[in-house]
C-alpha cells in the first residue's frame, strides 16, 4: 500500500517537473530513478515525495539541485579503452574517406568522452576536418565540460586508459596542470560545440558520420530508447556509425533492423 502511494507520488513529481521545467523524466527506467529521488528526499529535508514536489514547483533552485540527483554524471576519459581502440582501428579508416566530418556525443556529461574523441581524431589527422558536438541536459555538467577542467587525481587513470586505447603520444601533451586540476588544451576545447539537448524531447540538429552515446540509454525505458535510436538513425548519414555503452545495444529495439553490428564486442553499430 505504501509502495503504491510512492509510485503515484513519483508519477506526479515527474509530471510536475515536465509541466513546470520541460525536463521529461517520465519514461526513464523506474527503479534507479526512484532510488535517486528517495535519496534526494533526505538531502532536501522532505518527508514524502509529495513534499518534494511542492518545493520543486515553488523553488526553481531546488529543482536545479534535484537535477544533479536525477542525472548521473559519472564518466572518465577513454572509458572502456577497447571501445576507443576499436574506433581508432576500425571506424577511423572509414571516416578518413569523408572530406568533412560531424561527430556527436549525446549525453556528454562533463566532457571526458568528447575530449577523448578529439584526442583520437587529432592523432589520426582528422580533427582539422571535424566538427564536434557534445550535448547533455545538465547545465552544470555542460559548463564544466566547456571549461575543460578535470581533477588532477584522475590523471593517472586517464593516462592508463589513453595508452590502452592505443594513444600514440604522451597523454600529458593534452593538458596543463595547475594546482589540483588539469586544463584540457585549448586546441581541443575550441573544436567542440557544447549544447543543451535532450534525447527525450528534442530533435535532430545535424547530419553526422559518427554518434557516440554511451551509458545514457541504460537509464531509459524501451520506448524512450527507441525515441533516441530514431534520432540517431535520422541524424546519421548513410552507413554512419553509432557507438553505445558496454551494457547497451540497438539489437532487440524497434530499430534493430536498421543498424548492423560493426564491432559487436565494443558496441559499435552501423546504419544499414
Ligand atoms: C553516466 S553519464 C554518461 C557520460 C558519458 N557518455 C560516458 O559514458 O562516460 C549519463 C549522462 O546522460 C545525461 N542524460 C540523461 N538524460 C539525458 C537526456 N534525456 N538527453 C541527453 N542526455 C541525458 C546525463 O545528464 C549524464 O550526463
């Protein structure tokens, strides 16, 4: 009985968020979203989800804080190095055949994935001819991504990832260290356009040759995943590439027959 009430309250909360702020969490997968809202209750000193809803509706800054709970910013540079190695070894040779490239990282969080791609493209001599787009719904993450500043404590892990991903230089070539942070090289930062874009509510904005959308779709239900696959299909050029996270696949989705596995282990698919 209590659980059923919470389910109703959650539904009303997401409806309220959508109506008031146009962020659409109504089709995210239930369990993890519920967990995150319940965690936020404590932070905001609310006894019930309804009480939280009340605050969200009347205090925009509380919604800005809740958004940090609802979106999971976890990321790292060259995350799953085998993925980036596969891009380098198998996708780059095809990308080389295009005179110009548009590449989209959807759900870019604080920028680590797009900067990893920028480094890879630079080393393969393709960055000059590329336009890079990185989008997310979390304005704070986007701002941090634009700044290109990362915690120096992560550098050792990122350097190792970079090497495992087939990096051909020294990872230190791409940042300057200052106190407890590192700043990504300006030449990489200047190549990326960061923008607010939701896979749940927005439409396609460019024709692309490669889309990397990793560790975002796991938070969506099947209908919302299909919406995202629809956007990717529409955005990709003929035979364009789609890279997903290690637990994600286009197989079994409504778009299964419109993509084929290209590097199956690394979750890279190609538009048929
Ligand atoms: C776990 S992070 C993944 C970051 C990066 N792609 C990676 O794999 O390291 C998930 C990101 O998806 C973003 N996100 C959640 N819902 C989204 C939506 N509807 N449209 C675009 N991005 C979304 C979150 O804000 C968060 O930054």
